[in-house]
C-alpha cells in the first residue's frame, strides 16, 4: 500500500515555512545569522530586478518581494520598524497597485515612482534583516503565512479566486 504525502500549502516553499520550534529556538535579542540575512536580502534584490526588467517575471519573483513587504508591514504595525518619511507606506501602496493591475494585465509591473518606492523598501528590508531580533522576524513571517492562508480560505469560501493570486496578505489589497 502506498502512502501519499499530504501537501499542506503549495504557495510557500517548505524552506520558507517556519515552525513554532524555529521561532522558539531563534534568538530573542540577536539578529538572524549574518550569512542568512545577506542571502535573503540578495534574493529579494534579485527578484525585484526580475520584476522590473524580465519580460515575464515569475510568481517566485513576486512572492519574494511581497514577503519582504508583508513582513515589513507587520514590523511597522508593531513599532519594530519606523517609516518617518512615509516611503514604506508608499511602497506598500505600490505593491497593492501592482497586484491589482496583475489581475487585468496578467503581469506584475511598477510605474517609475512605484519602482523607486519598492526599491527603497527592499533597501530597508536589508537593514531590518541585519538589526531586528531573529525571533521577532520569524514571528512576523509566521503571521504573514497565517494571514495569507486565512485570506485564501475566505476567498475560496466566497468564490473570489482572484484574491488568491495577488500574494499580498493585507485585506486592503
């Protein structure tokens, strides 16, 4: 008899899913290991450039940049991150606008001002990865996963499948 393995969530790569044990083992005071922070930031920069220049950016490009924005938005709500010039809010609005346009145009694209704001957000993401306590980051990642899963479940119940495609956790999307 063969056993099939149940796939819990195909939207997220298993390497990106953090368990409660991961959170508890992460330092509550020290940032994530420097090599991990550099790799995560470099990947986000790469995927943003793909969104900006590739003829057909991949869903992974969008998800990677959207995840950084989602986590930053949570950290901003919690007061962990600061946005004195409003540039993060501008980037979040740009991400939401690009997600909405995706439903009509079929590809994620940013206007010039939107791209500048999202690039600034990704720069801030690199700084947050280097400074924010590791446990705080993992808790924010877990909240993003939960919010997206809850939104998707609600969209399926309501027959609204379009919202599942945008990759943005906020109900304002």
